[in-house]
C-alpha cells in the first residue's frame, strides 16, 4: 500500500473510533463524561441503589485545530444501568462498597456521504473498591473503576464499533461541599490508563496492529443551589489527553499529517442542570451540556436524564 493511501486509511480509522459518548479517536471513551453531577462525592448511606443514565448525543468531528471536518457527524442514544451496594463494613474509617455499570448504545455515524447504524452493549464498568466518608458539610469518595472490553468491536470498521476493545483502569476521587444554606459544589476527578488494542486495523480485512490510546485526565463538576426538594445549577466536564496515541509502540507521527501529532483529545462542556428529590429519596436529574474547545474528537451537545432509586 502506498504511503499516501495508507495515511488516508489510517486517518479515517483513527478519527472514527466510537463509544458510549461517540467520541472521535481510536480507543473510544469508556466513561460517559458528565454522568456525575449532584452529590457526586456524597455516597448514600449503606444499602443498595439502582441508577439509570439515559440520553442523546449529537456532534460533528473536529480536527487537531478545533475545526469541523466536513461530512463527519454522529448521533447516539444511550442508556446506562448501574447497580451500587454500600456496606456497613468500614476501611480507614470509610464505608466500603462496589458497583457495576452496563451501557446500551444506539449510534449512527456519517462520513464521506455514507452512514452506519449500530446498536450494542457497550463496555461494562466494575468497581470492587469504593470507600466513602462524611464530615459535616463535606463528603468524599475514593474508588477504582475497571472497564472491560465487552462492547461490540469491528476491526477495520470503526464506524461500526461501540466497544473500545481494550481494558482500562481508572483511579477516582470525588468530593462534595453542601452547606446548610443549600449551596453545593461537587467534582469527580479521574485518570484513565488504557491497555493495548491488539486487533486494530486501518482497513477492513487488513493486517492486525497494536494500537494504544493515550491516557486521559477528566473531571465532572457542578455548582448549584438546593431549594427544598428542587436544585438548579451548572454542570459539565473537562477532558485532556495526557499521553500520545501509539501505533505498534511508536507515537503517532506528525509526519503523517496535521490530523495526527499524537492524537491528543480535549473537550470542555457545561450547561444547566435541574434536580428533584422525593421524600423517599428518589432523585431525578435533567441536564444539557454543550461541548467547546474541542480537539481531535466529536464536539456537540449532550442531553441527560438521570434516575437514582434506593432499593
């Protein structure tokens, strides 16, 4: 394959890898950025809880300069089901718990006049280690999330892939400040460390290669005010890739063109959020998050509905 043809095929493959949030890069995001907002660091009392995150995302592909790539867009519906159990058992003074998250995705990708539509289970998240503490107006939690490559993956066909086809490991720290006047500030900080996708191919039926997506720092955040059972505020997220993408152990080279240069992604998103809590502890959240400062990813808008239900 001539160098120019190879570079073109590789460009398409690298810029169209997708996941739950339909972000553009080989090695898609396994965490749905912006998922945590109200009381992100305030883990509930011991017991079992069901959470449901449902929403819609629409975006257009952006290059390394933040400019739109013509004809490349995504629309995705998602529904993530989460079960969490917090126990009475304490470690270092904090309650130990665990959780599991199973995402379902329906996505449609458009590129160069064509489109692909796929529906599949995404990559499942498991955390065997959650520790939570509470002291006055402050609440915080430390955890380790493990992402398993359970999502549908098609080598050489990134527009059809929902799973990332690699394991990743993510330390988590979240904190919430909620005072007596109802003002809340919450943030969840994460650092995602990825393993290698050993089944990557730039084209369908092509030779398999090792592709490792760069590690990423990302955070969800919220600032808001509670009024009785209601709360209103601004929520969002920030993501910055910290290491280069690598192909067969070598950093993606800028010599292949301006799309490459390590393929480091970035995004900042924010928007309004409304929360309602019933007397029985059922929580409902609705929010819209608009993405800006986007590089090497799809950039657009995300609409969420979140349910928290004590069992």
